[in-house]
C-alpha cells in the first residue's frame, strides 16, 4: 500500500506540472500564432524569434513547423544580408542549425551565404555536410561540385595517380631512412603519403604538417585506415608556425616535402626550408666532420632543383595575354591603347600578382614552337641554408639566348628537375609523361618578332617567393631593343580608374594612352572576333526589323538594349554603335539605340567609354547602370517602366564550359521584360556531346585503386571529393579517343520556356570500339536563327567540359549507348547505359550526327 503522506505532495507536483504544461502550451500556441501573423505582414525578423521560442519549447512541433520555419529563416536572412547585418545573419543560422541539425536545406543555404561572402572553404564544408545528410539533394550537389576544387584541388588526384613520382619519392625516402635518418617531418603532407613511406621504411619517429583543414582531416582518415594513426603524428599547421617541443619534441634528421608548384617556388618552399633549417631540422653535416651520423644531422628531400626555360611562339598563349584583334563587331579597338593581362613581370605591376600562369604545353591548342634551345635558368641546393637565404637578395641574373627559329616571342616556358637525392630525379618538362604543368611567363611587349641570329636578353630573379623571368631586350645586329621602355600606367581598378576616366575626357591624340588590365579570359573574349561579328550581324538584323515594324508615333523612340553579361563585355557598345552616326549600316538611323551595360568595374566602364569615344558613339547612348544592385530582377528592370526592352543580352556560358548559374531564371525574367518583336541574345543554346575514352580524364577525376599510391589505402578517402563534371578542358588537345560522332544532347530555347526539357534520353551510335569514360560537351550558341558560334571553335574563349562516368562502359562499334541527360537549374548530369537489342518500337529519339564544324 502506498504511503498516504506522499500522495498530496505528488498531486501538488503533478498539478504544478500540469499548470506549467498549460502555460507552455499557451505560450507555444501564441508564439506560433504570432509567427504566422508576422509572416503575413512580412515581418520576418519577429516571426523568426517567435518560431525559435515555440520550437525550443515544443520540439515535438518541429516536423509540423519545419517548412514555415525555413521560409521565415530564408526571408529574414535575405533581409539581414541586404542590410549588411552579417553577424546577425550567421547567428540566426547557428540558432536554426541547433534546432534542426539534420536539416540539409538549412545547412546548404548557410553554405550559400558563406560562399557569397567569400568564405569559400567554409561554404564548401557546408555543401559537403548537406550532401552527406541527403546524398541526392540536387541543390547541395550542384553547389558542392562547384566548390569541391577549393577543398581538394584537382592536382591531388593527378599527383597521387602518378606512380612514377610516388615511387621515386619512396626510393629516396627509403634510402635516407636506411642511411640513418630516423626522425622525419613531412611538410605539406596532403593525404599523408610521404609520411607513410617514411614509416614503412622504418623511421622511428614520423611527423607531418598540413595547412589545409580539409587535407589535414583527410590525412587523419588515411593514416587510420592504414593503421598508422598512432605512429605518425600529424598537425594542422603551416610548418612556419610549428614549435619545438609543442608540436614536435625535437629537431628532425629528415624533412620531406613536395611543396612546389609549376614555377617551383610558388608554394613558398624557399621560406619553408629557411625556416625548417633554422627551427625544425638538425644541423647539416659539417664540412669538418662529413662522416657524422645521419641521425645527428639534417637533410632535405628534395636535395635541390634545376630550373629550365625556353622561349616559345604560341598563338593560344598570345590570344589570352595580348589584344590581337584590331576590331571586333565593327568596333575599332585601338582607342583603348594597350591591354595587359595580370600575369606579368612588368616593373610597375603590383608585386602580389603571380608572374606566371600554368599550362601543359603539350595540351595547348595549336601547339607551340620553340624559338631558342632550352636553357638553364637556375640551380638551387635545398640543403644549403646560405644559398636559400641568398636567393632573394641575389642580383638579377642576365642570360642571352640565341634565337634558333624565327617567330613571334609569346612566352618563356619554365619547368624543373627535382633532385630528390643523388640518384632519383623528377622532371616536370613538357616532353615528360608526368602530371605536371609548366610555368608560362607571357611576353606582353608589342615588339616581339624575333629572327634567327637575334639574341633575347632574359632576366632571372627571385622575389616574393616567386621565380621571375623577364624578357628585358632583343639584341639584333648589335642594337639592343629594350622591351619595357614604354610601360604605361596600367589601370586595374579604382582609384586610378577615376583618374583615367577624367583623362579620357581630356585625352587628345598626342597624349599617352592609358593601359588597361583585363583578366586573360577577358582578353581572349575580346579577341574572339567571330563571336562579336556574329552578334553584330544578329543585332543589326533585329534593329532593321524593329524599325520597319514600328508604328509612326513610336518611330523616334530609341530602341532599348540591355547587356547583363557578367564581367567585361563590349556587346552593348556594338549595339550602340549600330545606332550611331558612325554606323555603316545606313538602314539604321542615328540615335536609334539606347544601350545599357551592367559592366561593374570602373576600369571596364572607362574602357567602354574610351571605346565609345573612339568609335563615334555618343556617350549618352551608352549608360552604366544599376551596377550596385545584387538582385537579378532589379537588374533587369527598365528605368522607364512603361517601356520594355527590345533586346536583352545574356551571357549564358562560363569560360570554364558550364552553363552559368541562374541562367534559366534570368532568361525567364528577360522574357517578361521583352517588348513584342524583341529578342534575347542568344535565342537558343544547343548542348552538343560526344562519347570519349580518356585515361587522362580518369586520372584527373579519381585515384585509380591502390597501385599508383604504392599500395596505401588512399583512394576511398580522397575520392569522396571526386566531381563528375570536368571543366576547363581543351578537347582539341586532350588525349582521348572519340568513340562516337558529336550529337545534340539538349536544346535550351531562351525565347520560349515551354520547349525546354529538363530530362532527356538520347541514343548515340558507337563508331569506334573502346571504353566510354566520359561524355565531352560544348555549346552551339545561336544568337538568332542565322548567326551562331560554337564554344568548341578555334577562336573560342570558352573551354569545354566533360561528365566522367562513374563506371566506364565497354562498347563495340555499331552498338548504341543510351544517354540520360538531366538539367537541374544550370547543372548538367549524364548517365550512360548500353542499349541492348533495340526494338523497332523503341521510343528513344535517335540523336542526329552533326556536321564537322560544330
Ligand atoms: N600543384 C601542382 C602544386 N602546404 C603542388 O596545403 C602537378 C598543379 C600542379 N603545409 C596541375 C598539376 C600539378 N606547411 O596540401 C598542400 C598544401 C600544403 C603546406 C604546411 C607549409 N609550409 C605548406 C606549404 C604547402 O602542402 C600540400 C602540397 S603543396 C604542393 C603543390 C601535380 N596543377
């Protein structure tokens, strides 16, 4: 029998609990009600607070209120974003994620905010997490694929797949350890492979450091999977921040590192090694006691390097770094003066810019021609601290190269040999079968043709941890022609741009013109005459047709053209010029066109103004506008709202070969804002594709088993960062076999949404037996029904892309492959299956083979 005295107590407690419940329920329901009211009146901030309160008090309601909560959060976050209240925005997301830790939509959305604010690593981490929560979540997938490169750069795959390189490092490490180097530090360990080699070779103590958080975490997973988590100590630090005894107990006898880039020093190896010799390594063997024990002295793998170079002619490099076209789309480009790419060794460019770009010479479209014999630019001993320290204070070294082949001096190309030890060397040369690219130092001087017998004066120096090569002069018949004697003021962004725009107003023909800096992709765009000329023809046709259909009362109204291209674009100016006095097209009357450009950067605007002036286009007919507005819908609104746009120019394809994000949304918006008879440029985009077999693509996309990685289990970990779509490809030089003709995969009609499809099946006939590893794709951009350009043409500034299949598909000639293509927003995914025994009543549409020019 229960104790009678306890009863009333329990009842009191029970009643109190009941009362509390009632109060809580009341509070919850009132909060939910208020939240809804606030939502209704679009007071998202207050609605958010009410939801937070309600759901924290009544977690059971989370499922029920999830949708409205998300909606409120996203609206409120947008508002905070536009108010610049970034800290508040992130606080809201933190609270939301505490409440809904498994909500992939919230996690993904937080990633999008982070990304927009430039926190790319953090953003990528959120997309990755969202995808882990729901692997088939399309938004997170698209976002993750776009940023995976920031987390794990693609060259990690190449390096790990390069068995030759891994094996040579393994041999050198083994030898050093066997000779007595018993404590090892792997600087920039990546996935941990060199550290594991040291451990396997028998080193007593192995340490590793890695500055990238993702790579550090990956290395931890790899070490565990290979049973070395306890025997290799890894720290998430830059080596320069490592301290003894905090991070490693004592100085080590061997440092192994491959912190080198295509230009050798760009990853900071000089600074890294100077620091290592001073703080982390045992002293080197002294010259007095050369036989001192290797366990008591320090050494570095690689022991040193030799840098080589060669002068080259290469059209592909030229068109990315120098203005080659004198006019495009009817515009005379001479008015802008000189244009420079940011990759430059010029004396007065900012020191922070990289002095080189990187390319695989063997994969450059159109090839390249050597104008000199290869030369040795530098020799460096990584085991000599004095030499390392002296490198940057060394005087500029001058070399004279004999020209052996007449041509255009477009670049100096550089590669190196890494001397791991006395017996093992790695070369990054253009002829080698390696994963390495070469460093390219473009020559931007306008004086650049060389003849046999000329000498090129090259200056080699090392500054700000970059190896710098510069063509100082050409020596011909005893005369020296200096290359940098007229370096104009190069304009990149404000405030100089303001100065120049003032200057532009005053400029007379005697004044020295300004020089402008454009990204290399923008220079290539400007050099793409076919594209601009096609646009000019299509635009001209539209103007003529609009003019002829206008009623007499609107005849004198201008035709409004809007260019919403991202980055630099002269298309609006081409339109404005068609309607100006200077237009050669006499069917179009002067003042007919009022063009709007959404070019944002000041130096871009200055360039357009100069071009307008130089081409007789009235300044008032080209306006820059709404550059500060982020929201797409606002960008597309016409200033005079009662009028509609006659033409809207969309820049649909990114240089990398992908459809621009939000392109379809922009087209939808553009259609709403277009006048009758108006046009969107381009009006249609057709995606073309081809079955290819390419080991190179496979090696760039995922680590292929354990054989290349010396038997270590690395692939499953790093391959989590594999992305199916490869970008920035040059299909004309990619090592691959074409297994089919090019076929039409997909068409996007920007003028008419109803004919777009987001899922499609296409049947492709195999014409060469092999293994389908990827579907390469590119675009035919139809400006109108007559004018089109291909992103796979010789002058294209766009690169191509490819979807790498998860499993290669072995096919024989004559067989059919069924491709399922999906376009989600702007991201494309493709799967392929073999089409066995195709029946007569099969409904699959057969793809039309295309003509060779597409
Ligand atoms: N890529 C070459 C450059 N690190 C290799 O975080 C060749 C590019 C390349 N960690 C195509 C082909 C190729 N302390 O994970 C990185 C980096 C890390 C450090 C700690 C330091 N002082 C550093 C410095 C760098 O080291 C790892 C390797 S850097 C190698 C760069 C395949 N495109």
